[in-house]
């Protein structure tokens, strides 16, 4: 199958990454995946059946802006372009009421959620403009409806969302787009939850947002909240 696009996936070895990676591989795209462990990324690419000319695994700490830029440069050096960045880096710390937010938790969330987002935006925005590409991030309903015990996480997610929506404004008129997919939680084995969304549904929505049918969708929050019990 001919390669259609070059798709970068950050946080590819996490809960959502394997399903998203498989979906885009099945669509015929080349994949540049990043995470903390090159070994895990290699196992992921082997499991989806990606060939040597359609895969790139990079161990990257996206909290470091220089590492994010180096990853973007490596992708373009390897494939000649990048058509989409699916930003799946996550992290959750919560359970503490807003009156007792732990500084260490807040610092970690700022780094993992806000820091990685601004770093990949800086590294990839110009490349996405060149390719009329796509930037997609997954966010939480808590970013707009925080609870006392999710305040630190909600603050970090809200800040990350603001960066993505600001990127959408930056990309306006270039043909590139930036959008958010909003979930309550992602289904995982042994953890049924009424408002959860399947990883495959999220992946399918990403495929749509990367298609020509979504050329005019920019700066949107796409709600995938689940049906409930």
C-alpha cells in the first residue's frame, strides 16, 4: 500500500497510542512514534506490522524543547515531511481537594501536560503549515468542568487546551488545522466506566479529522463523552 501521509504520534506507547497507531497504519500512513522507551516503541511497530520504510521510533522526552525540535527535524529528515501530529502525552494526579493541592503534583502536571504541548507546537507548527497538516490532542471534560479533587489536573488540561486553540488561530488560512477531542475517560480492561470512550472511537475520529472531509474544521472541541450506563 502506498504511503498516504506521515503521521507523528507522541506518547505512542500509552493507553491510547497502540490503537491510534494501528488505525493509521491500516490507513496506509507512515508512522513516526515517540515515547520514553525505544524498545516498547519497536514492539508496538512490530505488532502493527509496520515495515522498515514506514516507521520511525524515537525515544524522546518532550518536556525538553530541544528534544521536541530534534524529533520534528528527525521526522522530516527521514520522510521529507510531516502531515499530522497526534499529541497523546498524558498524565494524571488528583484526589486532593483544591484547598490542599500538592506543589509536586502541580509541577509534574505542568511539565507533562502543558510543557509537552507548547514544545511540540513550537517544533511542529511550521512543518504543519508547509504540509497543510493536522494537530490533534485529546483533552478531558474536566478542563471545562473541574471538580475540587481534580483542580490541578483541570488547570493543566485547560492551559494545554488554550495552547492548542491558540495554535488553531495561528494556522488559520494556512490549510493546516488544530483540534481537540474531548473525553471523560478512555476504556481500559477491567475498569468499566459509564462515560468512557473506546480507543477505537477516538482513533476513528482522528482519522476523520485528518481526512479532506475535515479541511474546514479548525479550533473545534469534538465531544466523545460515551453513552453512559
